[in-house]
C-alpha cells in the first residue's frame, strides 16, 4: 500500500503515474487539505482519500509531497503513526533526509527524491538519495516506484539542491524557451499555430537525438552550424546577450531559493 501525503500538482502527477504504471486504485491512498479536493481525487482516480495520520497508519510506503514550508507540520502530525518498518520517500525541494529522520524519530528509512512534471507523460527525471537508515533494498523500492514514469538516477544527497534547480525546475526553462521562439516566429510573420508546431517538433527531435545518439551537445550543435551560415549568426546574438550566463545565474538562483524555502 502506498500513500501520497499532499496531493497537489506534483503529488497528483505521481498518483496518476502510479496508476498508469499498473497500480490499482485500491493500492494507493491520497491525502488532501480541502474536502472538495478530496472528493475530486476520489472521482477522478477512484482512490481512498484519508487524513494524514490515517494514511500513515495504513500504508507501507509514504510519499511526502507537500510544499517544503509545510513539511515540518506534516511530520509532526504523522510521527506517532510511522513505525520503523515504513519506507518514507520525501519529494519536497530542499528538505534533507536528516530533517525527516529527526522529526520521525527511531530508525525510519528515508529516501529523498526530486522528480518533475513530465511524470504526467511517463518521461520524468527523478533523482534519489538515501538517508542514514535507507538500505539498498529501500533505494530499489523507490526506483521501482519511479522507473515506470521516467528515468531514475541515484546521486549523493549533497547534489540534491542542484538537481532540484536543474531537472526539477528544468521543464519550465524549456517551456520558456519555446514561448520565446514562438514569439520570434510570430515576429517574422508566422502564424502562431504553425510556429508552435515547428518549435515543439524541433525541441522533441533535438531531445531524442541528444538522448539516443550519445553525442556531446557541442558536437550536435556544431553539426547544424555551418561557417558563415544562419545558425552561427543566431548563436552569436545569443552570446552577445549573455544567454549562457543568464542560464547559469538562473539555475543557481533556483538552487538558492530551494534552500530558502526549506529553511522556512
């Protein structure tokens, strides 16, 4: 039995992914703050929606998907209901395994995970790190839950804040890029729908090439960049506007904000 505590956007995305992966509605419990939200989840997915303490009592695996600033309150609420044999998976940005372990007490195994919204289309990037009491078996159980909805990578917990900024927030950067490129197409006289189709397929095709070719992105970019051609003219403008530096600063800012949220 799996319980998702905090079924907001990411929690619901994980819920829908588990059901697509073959879990039955009876195998999953959700929690929600508001009665209308609970009713919507019951109608949409057919799962039980319980209080946080009740969900913690009934489930073997707990996925904590609340916002970072709400994690302390949640842990205080469920601590009396979480024995040492529960696997606790924390999906909140910036929250360390030590933070969860300290508030639950005992030797509860905790696995920290950061996933992203492409879980909705089974193309998530999920990175996991084990806490002090998490064994290889616990890490494998977490991987088995997440692998049907995308790729799973183990990383040291010291890299989790960076991963949150890079892949957790990563889809938003691409949507922002698509938005800008579509606007450029409109500026050049393209209909919006046609520009969106062209940009979307270009992004998808480029991503698949990058994933499947095994080539470094520099090699793939250079293959499109002819001497004196259109692509190098565009790249020169991007460099002139310090787009690379802006991405470095933006992702660093996302990392820092995640730490701020976790600190309350």
